[in-house]
C-alpha cells in the first residue's frame, strides 16, 4: 500500500470516527487546533492531503494509533 493510499485511508477513518462520535467538522477542527472546519471538509472530500502534524493531533484526540488510522478500516463499536 502506497503512502498516498494510507493517507487516504486515514482521512476516511477520521470521517467515520468523527461521524460515529457525533462531532461536527468545526468541533474537530477546534479540538485539534486546525485552521477551520473547511480544512476538515476539504480533507474528507479529497481536496488536499492531511499533514503529519494534523494526523498526530487527530489520532491523539480520538485516542487511536496513527498506524491504525493508516492501515485499517475503522471499526465502530456501539455500546448499549
């Protein structure tokens, strides 16, 4: 898997996790000190590449590993 494929996978996983947690793009941007909600929207829509710093911050915020974001599909477990 190429690095571009891994970064694309990470962005897809971020979108899934963000949605599962009920976070808006604005909330994620604010919590991760990103420039704006538009930056999150652009990433999720495939416009631009996520930076390493953004990836680290988002992984830390979600409490997931960077490796997991890059290589695996997000597994969402809903608790009753």
